[in-house]
C-alpha cells in the first residue's frame, strides 16, 4: 500500500462564531467561514481525511513538506513518517507548524481506521466507549445576556448542569474586553458559578494567560477556597520556572502546558521541573494523536493525569483510548450558541453527549467525523 496523493479542498460554511483580536472565539452575526478538508489517498483507493484551518494546511505546506515526505510511502508507517516530518520542521523556517503536523498525522490515522474498518480510539487501545465531558465556556465578553457578568456565568452554569454536564471550565475575560485582565472579576465569576451549581460539580478556571506570579497566586488561593479542581494557564507557559514556583505554592492542581510548543519533549521537562500537577496536550496542537498518546503515557508513568486539550475527533479518540484523563473538553460553549447543532458540513456530531454528561465514542471507522461530502463538494472554493 502506498500514498498516491495528498489534496486539500477549501470550502465555505455558515457560522456564528467569530474571533477577537487575541484569537479567542465569541458569538457574532452569521458569516461565511472557510474550512479545509485534507485528503490522503492511497493506491488502493483508501482515503484518510482531516478537517483543518485552511491556513494551517495551505498549498505551500502540502507541496513543500507533506508530499515530498509522504507520497510513495506506506501510510501505515505513521511513526516513521511523523519522525521524518518532525525533523523537517527544524529547517522549515517555522513554516511547518505543530498544528500542520498534527492534522496530516491525523489523516494517516483516519486512513488506517477506514482501511481496517475500525474506529481510531479502538486502534489506540479502546479503554472506554464513553467519557464524561466538561463544559468549556467561551471567554467572557461584553454582550448583554452573554458572559458579560459573574451572574451571567452563574446562570449559564445552571443551564449546563441541566444539560447534563458534571464539570464546567470557565474561560474568563481577556482583552480586548475593556476591564480585562481582572483577577477580582475572574474570582467573582468563579464564585458565582460555585454558588449556582453547588459543591458536587467539578469546576476549573482557564483565565488570562499572562498574569504575574503574584496575581496567579492570589487567584489560585481563592480557587482553593471555592473547591476548584484545577487552575489552567494563568501565566506565560514559556516560563516553566513560574509554573514550578506557582505549583509549589498552591494546593489546587496546576495543569499544563497547553499552548507551549515542543510536543512531548516540553511536557517531559514540565514533569521533571514539577511545573504542573496534571499534564496537558491536545491532538491538534502537540503534533498529532501519536505525540498526544506519548504525553499521556509519560503522565501515567509519573502517576499523573493528562487532561487532553480541546474538542474534536482526534482528541476524543485519545480520551477514549486512555485511563488517565478524567474529562473530555466539550466546547467552546456560550449562551447564544447551540453546540449540539452540527456544522453544515457534518451530518452529525462526533461528540454527542447524553443527559448524564457522557460523550459516546464514534463507532464509525477512522476518526469518526460524519462528513457531509456533498456539502463540501457543493461549497468548495479552492
Ligand atoms: O485558543 C485558545 O486559547 C484555546 O482554544 C482555548 O480557547 C481553549 O481551547 C482552551 O484553552 N482550552 O483549554
Ligand atoms: Mg486552556
């Protein structure tokens, strides 16, 4: 079996999600967005697919890195192909990103699953066929009735518990919201949510990512009083020393790194430095499903959990495959948006959640995305 071609088609779809100047998503007016469908085709006709941001898998990346390394190769030799691409990264002048590496690697997993008629989460180990989800809110905003006050966070948390969530993670206010960053407001939102949902719902905070050590320490101690389960990315993750200092001064679990590069290598340094109590990695950012599994194994070897970052088929497959992850991150959620409504290019969600807050792993072969190929074809623009 050999890889014959790698293609990307970009298509449009309607969305009410928009990004602010810091790249965080919020609800907005309906607009047309673009998504890329990356397809790896083998010589026997088997295909592997991933959905990715068009800029991440743009033609230059496909032609300069993906095709020279993958075309003509056996698609089942994922580790060898991943190592080759990973080594090309150094000479790519930062053009071959870890997200690009993640998406092409995921397409190889999807191809393997489709060829073997098996869901990827079972190929990875198949630890469980359903996982508890936490509701991960969008960042705060200044939209009346949205997430503009602590009370609105509390009310939204009540609706999430009614939907079935047994855990909720708050992303609080960040610039460009006028009063952000604001440690006191962050804590007020956390207190309002704890008051609204009671003591039995697990709560976590993922706040402004550039607080000082002093600000982070104060917030962390307030979260301890509120019985929060973990404290996420309160400071610049490039400063591992700051996280080692914070983790040594707090009882609440400090989790990370999420946005830091370095794949599974940087995660090993964080464990060695005591910079976190819970490791973090997502299949879309750490270099793909394989590196994400390596981080999970590293965490397990040190008696730690690895809380997988982000929603989506690939991260969900990892969560379904391993024991040492307590939650699937389902989101991002907002009072104005219905997460349970699949995007126009999907026939159904890859992460449906029942009324007990359990997400059921897909039984479809491959990653399990239920892609509406007719929609993609009809709305392809390049
Ligand atoms: O863009 C981001 O910072 C992330 O996507 C973020 O919104 C969210 O996914 C996160 O931090 N999860 O933990
Ligand atoms: Mg986060």
